[in-house]
C-alpha cells in the first residue's frame, strides 16, 4: 500500500517536476519492470530422463510420439524397439533420406539410438480414430485381399505374414501398419519405389513394391488407413505364418523366414 500511496502523490505533483514527455517514458519503463518482476518465476527444473531428452523428436512426431498433426510424421509410440533402432541407423547410414533426421542422429552413438528406441517402444498410448477412405468399395476390397491373402500369381506374400495377423507389428523388428495416416503410407511406399527408402539387404519391402501396380498400392494404403485397431495394439511376439518361399528374405527381420539367413 505504501508504494501505491507514494505513486499517487507522485502523480498529483506532476511527476516531481519532470517534463511530461520524460515522465511518460519513465512511467512506461517502470511499469514494464514491475510487470516483469511480478511475472518472474523460478525456471522449471529439467529432469534428466528420456521424455525430456527426446523433445527434439516429439516436436515433429507429436507429444509422446503419438504422430505429427500433418500426416507425414509417423507415430513412434509403441512400435517395436528393434524397428525404431533400425530406422535411426538407416538415417545415420544413408538408407533413408531426410535432412532433418540425418542431422539429428549424426552425433548419436548406436547405444543412445537404442535407448531412444526402447523409450518410445515402451509407450502404449491410445490411437486416433481412422479416416474413412474415398475409394470405391471394389478397390478397397482389392486392397484388403492383398493385405490378408497376398497375390500368388505375382508371388506376393500377404502383408499379415510379416506385419502380424492383427497388423500391429511383430517383435522385435517389424512395424504395425494400422494407425498410420494415409499420406504417410503413400509417401513411404513411393519412397521404396524410387529407392529413396531402403532397408538392410536383402530388402524385402523394395521387392514387394516392385511387384505391385500403383493402383493396387493405393488400394492397400487406403484400406489400411481406414481400419480400426484391435483392442490389443501391442506387436505380436512372433509371426504365425513364416515366409517359406526361399526367394523372400528380409535383412532387417530374419525371423520372418523362420530364422533362416
């Protein structure tokens, strides 16, 4: 109250004889300092944990790695740790190309990449509702058939053989295909077609997209993006139908072929 009374007297006396213009400037400066002082708070201590260390990741991939809002930054939360670790290494070693990611992982050790992967893999969070597709029902049915049954005429295995019967991924190296934005699915399939995205040789996904016409790839991505996730969204512990054709080998996930090299 003493301060307010003093300021009242100061104002009544015309600012103690100061010229009006200088008094106005002084008053504004004093008000700004008082406002800053009133709002100043002790900075929040930053905890030394992976949630804080990975804020550079979640700035694009969404809070807790739930996915970015634009459809191009995919979900990280709940994906198999081995898969996430492989992707960080792929960016570091030139098999995947995105300048921001490359610069982010460049100073990281392999052990630290594994820590980051394990952190996001441990986060089992709710998924958003899927987006309905605008494709005709007949094309969506074609996409569903390729996902669930493959195409024997082209020698194509079903997507569920590698990505799990529930399409939620398979430990430790295979990601789920549900809960991903349509734009992201299309972008990644296109990246494999053009060689912008690669995996450890032999690169089974690169071979898959070579055998599927563009219209079928679009049907597959639209069907996947429009599906609800099952109640249990965790990756499966193992594949139920290992790849038996000797022509199919996946360098990033040898377990898909029953462990054969």
